């Protein structure tokens, strides 16, 4: 009934993902490649987590079927 009041679990993660990439870029530009690698790995892990959440929230039959062989 109050579905519209539920918080979007992806919103916070997307913001965190963008921040990690921003920090990684700054570390790379500063020449700190080790820190850049650590932050990029964290961002990739977070993206994987976001993909899992997105897959879990899709109901059966909600998969994107694309155009495929439709004519």
C-alpha cells in the first residue's frame, strides 16, 4: 500500500559508486596508481552488488527480451 514510501536501495549505491570513481580519477591524476587501483576495485565490487540487487528486484517475466528475432 505504501510502496511509494520505500527508499530506493540503488540510489545510495549509485551515489557512492560515482564518488568512488571520482576519487579514483583524482588518485590517478596525482600519480597514486596503487590507490587508484584500490578505489577502482571497490567501485567494481559495488557495481557487481548493484547488478545483483537489480536482478533480485526484477520479477519473473520482467527480463529485457530486446528485439531478438522478432519480425
